[in-house]
């Protein structure tokens, strides 16, 4: 099989473009995936913080209820 420059050069250029576009697409996809994981982790941390605040508030109300029962 004889490859001449009229076929090899355009084919090589096309393959190079496909590789470059694929690499860029993969990188962008990976960045979006990492951003989604980071956003999820931030939401989880915020949720944990709110749960802790609610638990503290519940304990405060319980303490106040116990004091009120002792006073009466």
C-alpha cells in the first residue's frame, strides 16, 4: 500500500484536530464533574451545620422547659 502526501497530510491533520477537540472536551467535562462534587460537598456541609443548629435550639428549649417545670 502506497501512502502519498496527498492523503497522509490531510488525514494526519484531521486526526490531530480530533485529538485536540477530544482532549479539550474531556478536560471541560472533568472540570464540570469536579465543580459538581464541590457544590455537593458545600451543600452537605451547610445541611450538617443547619442540623447542628437545630439540635442546639432543641436542647435550649428542653433546658428552658425543665427549668419552668422546676419553678412551678
